[in-house]
């Protein structure tokens, strides 16, 4: 069964990356257009004239920051997320308790203040089937999915509105930092296993009864709703196996989705995705899809990331994104993190330069990372950028000196020649 996606986005929420059938130029998001304007052709694949994500990364200063763990921060504000809906529960409660909406909004703002360029919506575990199992109608379930996007967009508008108000009082350094702070909203789509909430998202083993068509039927309407809700990009996250990768690729093509997407896989050995399927094969599938503008890894221990980046680089020239977890272990049965040291913010950040050098150009955090983690990553990347700029300045100074010396030597030679011919 083919999808029939509606065209256009909600008024006032036009996407940075959205394709228009009769116009090759994107319709920029409201306040974000004052930060950055993107243009793109009809295709997104390796032979496309432009990759909007590559342009966004350039506008962000060469490496864009993804936000960190959402559920972790919701719990800091007092949320109880021991629920099959996980962080999407707060979209549900928000219809009854306004403070829940405020908490989600505040967490988004915390990440923006920490330096994040990309906000991921609270829809990872939010599915129409999951909401319906809690007594919501189909229409109400779709409204709750849209709400997750609206909250992230509202946070972006608030943050950039504060920037506009402060423009006249910003120091030169702060003005430069804000100039390189464009913001995208990514609609999160979690795996089928995340809906099951039985731990299969961490194994990728769905059983023989689950086919590509099963997964396409499950994800189809959620993809349509989230792609039309006003976000800039679709984030297919924590993909655990090849069969779900295939389902996503086919859905993007069949539904004629007008937004670009990223595919982010998860691994527990630094070689394959968690099901044991080849990461290289999964990444190749993602690379073959024109809608996909970035490919990477999330919710994976930091110690595995470097080798996984190198594997992905073998099969794609698209930007690579990574947002690992803290390295701690999660018990899917008890729905809690096990006591383990994990990686401190300092330890996490110690990897950043290595990941960037290996080819990652979008970096952030997943489960158990916080705004402090993102703030530390931003500092590390800024330090790396400043060091690189200093090296470039020194090189340019040397070239100028050498050029001046060559010019002086040439002048002396010409003067000698003139004396000979006098």
C-alpha cells in the first residue's frame, strides 16, 4: 500500500530543509532565516547538486552540535518515566497538566543555551499504536505526535527571539557565537522495538513473523504526521537491524516525504549493529536513499564510536553524525540504568577531537548525557577551532614573510640587471 503524503507544512512552521516541487529554494523556518538560509536541489543523494546538511554544518562553523539525553533531563525536573511511552509520556500528560509541557520546553531551552544546534523531539517512543493503547483516539494520537514538534519549534523561537532582543547588547565574541548558532528541529522516530518496550530495540530481534511490510505498516502514518508537523528533518534513531533500515528506505520513497532524513544506528561491539547485521550493509542502504542527508551512530558507548565512524566512511560521502550514550548499561526489564561509572563529561569530551578528525561533523549525546555534556563538547570544538585558526594565522604570516622576501630578492635581481644594461 502506497502512502499519499500531503504537501506543504503547517503555517508559520516552514522547514529549513523542506523540498518544494516547483521551487528549488527551501522555505526557511521563521526566525531561523535570520541566522541561515539554505538552498537545495530536488535530490539529496550522493550525486545531488547540494546536500542541505552539509550547508547547515558549514553555517554552524564546521561541526554542528546535537542535543543530549532528553529523558535524563526530564527526570532531573522530577518526571517519572517508567512507562512504555517513556519521554513521549510527557506529550500525553501535557494535555492535562501544563507543567509537563513546560518541563519539556525547558529541557529543549537548556540544550540550546548549552550550544546545541539540533533539537530532537520527544517522540522517540511516541507511536499512534502506543497512544491508542492508552485510550487515545487516532486523531488525539496524531495531535500528541505533532505536539512534540511544536514544543521543540517553540523552544527554538524563544531562544532566537532572545537573541534578537539581545543583539544590540552582545559583545563581539557573543555575536560571533550566535552567528554560528543556527537551529534545526529533528522529528524523532524510534524503532519498532522501542514501541514494544521489551528490550528488543537493544537486540534488534523481532522474530520471523515481523517482515519489512510489517514494519512499513507500523511506521507509515507516524512518518507522515511527523514529516508534516513543521520539523526540518526526520531522525530515524537507534536503528537496530537491516530489516528496519530497508523498511525506512522504502517508506521514504513510497510516501514521497518532502523532508530530508538521517539514519542513526546502534552498536554494542563497535563492528555491527546490535542485531549482528553488518553496519556497512545498513549504512550502504541508507546511503542509497536520496532523502538521507546524514548517517551515523547513537546510543552506543563512546569507546566504540571511532571504529564505527571509519566503517561508515567506507560506504558514504554524506555527513556523519554521532551521539553516543554515557557508556552506562540499561536494564530494559526494570526500566532503569544500572549502577556503573560510565564516562564523565570530561572523559566523554576527550573523545571529541578524535571523532571529529575521523570524519564526524555532527556530534552530540544520547542517554545519560546532559546540557553540561553538550556545553563541554562546544568548548572542546571551540578550542579546536581556535587552535586551528592560530595555526592558519601563523602559516599565513610565514607565507607573507616569504612572499615579501621573494619580492625583495626579485627587486634586487632586477636592479642588478638594470645596472648591467645601463
